[in-house]
């Protein structure tokens, strides 16, 4: 059996990684595009990828993985299939996570379970260059608003604090999603993770490093926003820093993060004897073949969408929306119906894919909650119920997503229903919302019964 004489970790970087990059480019290409464009949340992506490859190249494999190659290859095939399922419906965040899983399983298939576990921290490094962290943006924004609000109160500044909005006598400072500080947090965590990998920190040292990195990332953003509030207050919102603070934020972050990196403890690797060995060429060819499984299935599944019949028109009286109506987050594309059905205000948006690259369930802003002033009541077979507004007559809202022949109350689940819907040839997505004012502040039973009857008749 022919064997490869180059170090196995070098072969992984020189052959397997480029093959993964080429085969899984539908996911990696989008991610790399965000790195190159210096996206606010992923401006460190190229650095993370470079350090990742360098660490894979430098860390040797002490012993030959002789056992369970078939099992390792099967696990890689399962990971490749999972990537295909997620990429085929273009769920970007989950497809990126599946790609990282494929890289880890490819490393495991080539060098064995023991080696993958030994360098698990290195294999986790690319996680810090993906868009998965964006899911925490809203939480980080709310936390920043709360902490900065407390700081403003302690400083004795005349201000009205309403969530993420700080109203000063001379204007408002809004802590928008771009001010969540998530970019500083993720970069700080990535640097901490790389520092721990480069210095061979043990588990305790690793978690201590990551805790410090997390704290520095959050504190940097809080201090940055607080300084902007002070500048806005004392300059009566006239200082240019209030409107153009991007560079200021990065300079502050550098001033906070560089000293800990410089003074961090340096540890050397424990010297261990490594056995020179080579792996069979057949193993490499098998791994490359298994890696192509998901991309081949993706290529075969990409077929132009077939138009579906639109839903029967709603039995409504078209009209402008009432003042109390909660507007659903409907994109511009597609068809929209809205109007009265007795005392209920009904809206429905329908959409179909027109090109292979289109998603059956497109992006919808604010997709799983109709309005910030709404309270979730319950979820049943009809959809998700919300009570919106306060006062004498709140508004009861029922919302439902239909993906082909499937329906759900949750937008995240609607994204997952894309896969079976597309495989069954369905090409219609709709968002329907029923609304009615309650009789009184504490009596929405009549409105609920009326909406349920409408929703049942229009399913």
C-alpha cells in the first residue's frame, strides 16, 4: 500500500483544507466576503483563519491513528450531509456551523480521535470568525443600554433613560445594534483563544483568559458609550465625536486590549517524543471522496423553482389599516392583501422563489415578534398569539407562517421547514396576521373566538 511521506498535519493543510475550501465554497465564499469587506463583526476573520492554519501546520501528530478509520470516515460523511441539508435551504448561520463541523471531522478522520481531542481548542478557533455571534447582538445591546444607563445615573447627568435610548437636554443618543459592542467582545475572545492556544494554557488558564477577554470587550464598549454621552452632554451634541465615533472606538479598544496581551504569561510546550510515520494514500483518497458527498448532493438538488398557485384571495374588504393595527414585518417583494373581515383586521403576504439561489423563507426584520410593545400569550395549532398595547382596549394578534404544506408559529421553525417543502416541490411561503381590539383591558375572549373562527375558515 502506497504511503505518503510528508508529515500528516502538513498534508492536511496542503491538500485537505484547500479541497474543503473549494467544495464548500457556497458557505465559505459568503463568509470570506464578509472578512474581505471588513464587516464590523468579522473584521478579524482573515487573522483568525491565518492563525488557525499556522497552528494546524505546527502542531505535530505524535502517533499513527490505526483504529476506527471506517467510523471516522462515516462521521465525516454524516457531517457533509448535514452541511448539504442546511446549505440547500440557505440557513447561513447553521451552514457555517456545519462547515466547522466538517473541518473538525475531516481532521479527525485523517489524524484520529486522540489527535482531534488533543488539539480541540485549535479546531474551535474558526468559530470566532463566523456570523453565529450575531445571534447575541440584541442581548448585548440591551445589556449595554442597562449598564450605561446606570453609569449615567451615577454620574448625575440630567438625562432620561428609556431602555437603549438616552435623552439629553440637547438631543438623544440611541444605543443601536451597531453599538452593542459585540464586535469588541468577539475580537477580544478570539485574541484570548489564540493566546491560550499559542501558549499551551491548561484548562484553568484558558477559562481565566477567556473570562478576562470577555470582561475587557464588554467594558470597552460601555466606557465608549459613556464617554460619548459625556461628550454629547457637555458639548450640547455639537462635538463631531457624537456622530463619527468609529475610529475612537477602535483606538479605545486597542488601548484596553494590547497591555493584557503584552503582559500575558508565556508558556512553552512540554517536549514529547514524536514518532515519524506516514499514512496510507488510500485514507487520503477516501477522505476526499467522502468530503465531496455533500457538495455533490447540493449540486444535484439545485433546480429552478416551479411556480405554485397563489392562495385563494381572502374574503376581506380592502381598506387602509386602522390606527391601532400592528404592522407585520412584510418585505417589499411578493403580494400583499389587507382589509376588514367583520371587526378583525387581516393581512397576508405571499412570496415565491423565482431563482435557484432564492430562499423560500426570505429574511424578515423582527421576524418572531410583531412589536416591542406586544406580549406573547400562547402558541397553539392556529399560530402564535400576542397581546399588544396597553390601555382600555389592547389589540389581540394571531400570526402564522405557512411554508408550502407546512405551517408554524415560529419563524425559526419556518426556516427549517424549507427543506422538506422544497424537496416536495412546494414554492409558496405566506405570513398571515389577524388582529382585533379587545372589548376591555381584561376581556379579550370575544376577540380570540372571532379570530380563531376566521383563522380556521382560512386555513
